[in-house]
C-alpha cells in the first residue's frame, strides 16, 4: 500500500538551484532491502517525472524502515491487523 501526499507551492531548493524539484519520504514497513528500495526509487521517480515534470536528478527520496507496531490503521497497529488477517 502506497500513499502519496503532494504539497504544491513549497519553497524548495536542490543543489543551490530553485528549479523545479521535490522530495519524498517512504515508510518501509516490511523491511525492504537495497534491491527493493532501488526498484521503488526507479518507479517513484518515473511516475513523479511523468506526472509532475520533476526530473529524477531533482528528486530526493528518503526510505525509513519502521516496525509494523509503529504504524496504525483502523484504530489498531498494522501488526495486529495483519495477525487478524491470517
């Protein structure tokens, strides 16, 4: 599951330039590794470039690994939700 939040009209610079740029933060809940992060980075960069016109060289993506106990939904944690689905 991926959520995207776009906040337009922000004052951002990248490499000292105020050309169109962006940043993204991705929570990795299932402990994706380097290979998965690389594939996700490529897919996200291509989508952002195509839809928003931000070149991949002007987009920074941060990956943060979190535990399923640190993310909630439907009034509980993802760990509890996933356990109930089994």
